[in-house]
């Protein structure tokens, strides 16, 4: 307690003098002018967090609904309320099961439920097939998003490709909640269909000169990509 008092005292000694004529106002100490500006906040975070602050371009896509972007951000930060996460917080008792609702065999961690649970892995595989690409996928949210952001694509084509991870993760999480709270059994075909529909609805308004139907997205992606100037190749 004494130590705290000393610290408080020192802190108050350094504080600016109170002045009756001056209006009280907050001061942003990390900025030279004392005013909070986004650019200064950004450089403050970068200088403090340094190289550990990694971010992927795929989180804040303007054509993806804000709530989905936010969900992506929470996934990136590992803050999704999976059963393992809730147990760590003490919301779920230690003796309660944290088993994944899809496979009923492994514990529901973030990377398990969003990426490498066998059921979810099949969804990712279907999405790669849809895009006509063969690749081994990274198996954490972070590495998958970083991997996904690489590769060369035409700008308009990239609108579709870039939206896939968030569409998958968002749809998987919703499906998981339906499973947990309404006991709705998951269906691979349905969820893949839903993901493509979502992407079509998100992307279509940004492809002004083109008219693609939702069905086109489901069955004719190759054609769409060709129309958008894509070469249909991805290294
Ligand atoms: Zn599972």
C-alpha cells in the first residue's frame, strides 16, 4: 500500500498544475500536440507493438458486411467464444466437455472449429475446388489468412477470392451455433452453397459493369473469372 501511495504521489507531482481559468480536457500523452489523431495512434501502436503487430488485408474488405469483418478480426485475435475459450474464462466448468459439435471427437479450439475439423476442412477443400486451385492449406486462422492474401489475381477477381475466407469462417461459425443451440445437423453441401451465395451477394454490387446471377457464382465461376479478366491461374 505504501509503495502505491509513493507512486501515486510521484504521479501527482508530475501532473500539470490545475488552473481555474483553463477548461479541463483530456490530453493524449503519446502525441506531440496532446490531441488524439488516427495517424499518431497508429504510429504509437506500431512503435510499441513493433514487428509483432501483423495484420492481413483480408480482414477489412469494404464489400464484406461489417459484422463479418468484425468476426474476422476476433478470429484473427483468437477471441471467438469457442468451448475451449469459454472454459479458459471459467464460463464452462472444468469438468464439462469442450468437444467439437461437428466431429464429436476433438476439443473445440479456434483453429479446430474454423479450419481443421474434418467437416470444416472439407468446406475449405470444396472452396479451393470451386476456385479450381490445388494447394495444401495452412491450418491456423492467422497463417491461412496470410497465405490467402498472397498470390496474383486481377483486381475484380480478387474481390471474390478475398471474400472466401471470411465467408467460410462466418458461415461455419453460424452453422456451429445452429448445431449447438438448435441441434440442427450440419450439411456440407448446404453450407458450401450458402457460402457461394453470400459471396455473390457481397461482391455483385461491386462488379457494376457485369451482370452475374447468384447461380452463375455457384456453377459458373470459371466463366465469371474470365469475364473479369482473370487468367484462371493461381500460383
Ligand atoms: Zn471437430
